[in-house]
C-alpha cells in the first residue's frame, strides 16, 4: 500500500500523476517477484533479457559460489559467449580484429553453442568441447556462463543435461557478475572449430 501525503488540496491532474508515480514504483517490483518461468524448450531470440531463477536438473550458482567452485577446481568452466562473425563485405585491405574476450581464468570458450537451435556441426563441436573439458567424464561437474541476463548459458546448460552430464551448474550473472566482484579475468581464445 502506498500513501500519498499532501500539504494542501490536490488537483485531479496532480493526484493522477502522484498515483501513476506510486504505481510505477510498486508494479515493477511485483513483476520481478513473479520471476521468469523456464520455457518448455530452448530459448530463442531475444537472447538478452531477464532469465529464470532455476534450471531444471541443474544448480544455479551465485558469483560467490562460482568463485568457490573455481578456486577448488571442482568444475569445468565453459564460456558460451557468441563470437561476432567477420563481416563478409569488408573493403580490401581492412584489418579485422576480434573483440578480446576477458573471461574466468581456465575456462574453455565454446562460442555459439547457446543458441536456441544449433546445427549438427555445432552440436558436435559442443560435445567435443565438453569431452575435452571433462576428460570424457560425464560425472565431472560443468559450469556454464556468458553475460548477465543472457539466455545462451541457460540454453547451453540445458543442452549439457540432455547430453547426459550429471552435475550441471548455471551461473546466470556470468562475467558481468564475476568482474563486479573484482575476481580475476584472463583473455580467452575460442576453442578451434573442427575443419
């Protein structure tokens, strides 16, 4: 309940404006309290936006929990931030430089595996990367991340569960939450794609 207090009589316009302002402070909080439900399938566009607080079959971790797992080395960390493709029609002589990816040290960067739909070759790339990160042990814990409010990591974590990985962590705050806590980062190179 929001009370509107006035030192004197309010006009209809002033009262309406005060009511709208009060409603705007309460309504977003009510929406946030409801949360975002998990979709029945992989999330497609838009990939940036509010994400669920849960991952069925997996464990959602905070920045502090992710950091603790990183310190112990108990989980393989998988970065799934997409990589911007090189534009096809660059003028001759143009030098293309990929944007550096500063990420959680020791992570394996598997770009583009978190889309809602992936081609078979991308699925093979993802499976191969997971095998490399876990030494082929589907019981070894894996932790997926991207950026804050990015569905790519949720999709990738869900996909890993479907691939049979037993202990899947999802870190929804990703490198945004990690750097906010001033945890260390290093520049990563993406895992090479099969030729």
